[in-house]
C-alpha cells in the first residue's frame, strides 16, 4: 500500500519526465478490467482492483499534467463512482485492515482530485479536498497521506501569502514518525520550510534549509527537489547580496526546468526560472540582462497562459454539462407537473364547451321565442366567462414557467458563494468535533491549529456572504423602477459631473489610483428630454469600467504606459452621441456579444456582479429609445457609444 501512495505522489510531480504513455496505460487498464470482471474469487478481485485503481489514478494524473483538464475531471468522477460502488466496498469489508486499506486509497484519490482543482484555479475547492484527505488519513493513522496533504495545504497558504497558516501546517509534521518520510518528500518539505523563511526575511535560515533539501535531492537524483531548492538558494543568495552564488543557482534552475518544463504542485514552469533571473539582475542593477529575462518570462508565460485558457475552457464546458445533467431530473419533474395541470384545464374546458353546446341545443329545441333566445344568450355568456377564466389560468401558468426560468438563473448566480458558505460551514462543524476530541485528549497544540483553521474558515464564510449580498443588491438595482420623469437636461454638464464624480470617487477608495482623462464636449449640443438620474447611472458605470480597464493594464505594463479615459459628446442627425473610450486591455471578440447579458462579468470573483452593463442597456434602449454599442481592439482600447434620440424633432 505504501508503495502505491508513494508512486501516486511522485507521478503527480514528475510525470513530465518519468511517466509512461497513455496508450500503454490504457492497455494495462483494459486487461485489469477484464481480469476484475472475470475473477473467480474475492481475493483475486481485491488484489486486481487495487492494481486497477493504481493504473487509473496514474492515467488521471497524466491527463491532468498534460493539460487535458476536461477529460481528467471526467476520469476522476468515474473513479469516485467506481471506488464508492457497493461491489468494491464489499471487497474491503471483511476486516479492519481491509477497511484501513480502502480508506487509504480513498484519501489518495481525494488528494489527487484536489490537485486537479488547484491547477484549474479552484483553490478553495483544492484546500477543501486536501483537508478531507488529511482527516481520513489521520483517522486511519495513514502517515504517508498525512505528509502529502499537509505539504499541499502548506503550499496553498504559502502561494496565497498566508505565512502564519503555512507555518502552522508545517508544525504538524512534528507529530509524524520519521520513518514515514522518504528522501524525496523530505526534500520537498525542506523547500517549503525555506520559502517560509524567505517570506519572513530570514535569508540565512532559508539558505540552510535549501542546502539541506538540495543535498537530499542530489542523493536521490530527484529532479523536482533539485529544481525547487536551486531556485530557493538563488533567492536566498540574492537577499544576502551574494551575486555569483545567486546567478549560479538561478542558471541551474533554468537548466532543470528546460528539461521538465513544469512542476504543477509547486506552481512552477520555465517562466518561473526566467522571472527569478530577472529579479536577480534587477537586484544587482544590471538592467540589460534583467530586461532580456523579463522578455523571455513574458513570452513563456503568455504561451503557457494561451494554452491553459483553452484547456480551462474545455474543463468549464464539462462542468456546465454535468450541472445540466444534474438539473435535468428536476426540470423533467416540473415539466410533467405542468403537463398534468394543462391537461386538467383542457379537460375542464372541453367539458364546459360540451355542456354549453348541449344547453344551447336543448334550449333551441324546446322554445323558439325571444325569452328562450335571451336565456340561451345568458348561458353562452356564462360559458364565455368560464373560457376567459381558463385562458387567464393558462396565461398565469406560462408566466409562472417564465418566472421559474428567471429564478433558476438567479439561483445559479447566488449558488456559487452559498456553496462556499455551506462547504466552509460544514468543514467548520467537523473541525469543532475534532477540536473537542483534541481537548479531551489534552493535545493543546492541535487545538490551536484547529482553531486557526476555524478562524480562516469564518473569514472565507464572511467574504462569500458579502459576495452573495453584492449580487442581491445588484439584482435589486437592476429591477428598481425609476419615476420615469423626463426633463430638459444639459448633457455636457451631466457628462462633466459624472466623469469628475467617478475619478474622485476612485481616488478616495484607492490613493494609488492614477489615470488621466479628457473631456471633448460639443458646444452646440442641444438640451434633451431625459431621465437625468438614470442616464447619470449609465455614465458612471461606463466610466468606472473604463478606469478599471486602464488600472488592470497598468499592472502588467512597463513605465511607458499612460492610462487615459476620453469622454466625448457630439451632435448627430438623430440626437446626441456620447463616447466613453479607454486605452485599457480591450475586450476579446469572443465575449463582445455577451457583455450586456445579466450576470456576465470579466472581473474577478467579488469585484463585479455582471449587472451594470445589463442595467445600462435597459436604461438606454427601453428608458430612452436609444442605442448602446461597443467597439474594441483586444489589448489596445475599448469604446462605448451611446445614442440618445432628440424627441423634440419627432
């Protein structure tokens, strides 16, 4: 079992150099699957299924490491389903050792699924999976998987700049017997230890940790440890102003990464080596060399990012497809209920029509005089009212169906932050149970560690609760009705006020905010009948977005870039045209058609609800009978054009 776990972890971080090809694995898996299905005894089945899981996990990791995240996700979901099946569980239910073995493989599977979540950008989900793997491993005293899970959690905290949390995780290694450390995972742990010291400005202590890690890696010819501890030594020597040593280990790192290209677990690729050399030459005031390696880092990062975007897009499609499948059952139930209601109403309608026909026929046959005709008219009128009532019910049913679709869309948007709240709440509840157990056992160090985790979870619950509140406020604003009162308005004055309000508002929030702006106002602009409050909201939204785009671009550009927003008014034949143009990062052609849709946003989670442009579109087109459109060149500029018609000419 230990050899399986060690192999699994090593294949996770070394596949690019040492893994075997998918075709060879597929043949092994097919042979093992046939052997499992035709095995004559439970003992043979049990031994076969362990080897089958080993090969399937290896294939899933290979699929992840080559960037095929969509198929990796499908393979992992199939592995969870297979390992959780009654047939497999029965094979491991005969003894305590069988159960421990089953849980150990489950912990390995969960840990490596967490790795997939991490490389696809789902860091919170990655942390949740690592914690799940750790809890299972700790319960079974599976020290190998405890080492892997703790290392993974420490790396996440370190990457997020959460140094205290990373140190807290590293302290947990003290509770694990030394014989469960291999030379290779010792090298990785020493790298993490050294990086924490770098972050806390203990360069001398970091150098000692990296040197030990490098010695262990050299002993085992462990290229991942050689790479990570070499870049660590380069950074430590830079901090110690040891120029030659810093350059030596920086170039060593570059040579190693040229061989293996990428270490996903530690979020390194060849651009990391170039960035480190850029930092080295910048520190030692060698601008020409620094610029050379900055260009190389940018080229490699862009190439990696472009491919990764394609891989992530395919991954998102698989996730969406899975969500659709999960919701299909509920949708079919609702459709069936609606069909029953519709059939019931149609049956009543048919009965009413039949009764009306019978009554009319009966009255005509019995009496031909005016009194009978009046009675027949009254009956027909009654039937007509019933038909109108039934029709109204059918219309109401259709409205409810439309409301259901809208509600489903809103629920989907709010579900993401609520999922995080639920996940971290559930995790916190489990941590409280663990803390109670540790209190009873008297292990106060573990109690402190768990309480730190609880504090982190509460912060995340608070953040995602605020995110849900932001979405709800945006929806309320989207549905809010203005008084609809239009009045003659000086458009130039309104544009001027909106631009200055946006600029000074952003400066008040962020003292480092700095962008230029220009106003090109047409002095011959006529006054227009508009809802000035609503139009001001549109202008503020577009100008804020323009400043945001220039700010984001300035973070990735050199000192030559000058962020600028230009607002222009112009009299045209049909009315007034307002332009808001920026020299920011631009909008890709692939999403231009989506930007006015509710809930669509390109901003990171927590920075936008995706309702601003949708609301602006409604105000301009529905509230003022105008037009709003976007022009953009990706990476260069974006321009929003608003046309407000002059209704006085109508």
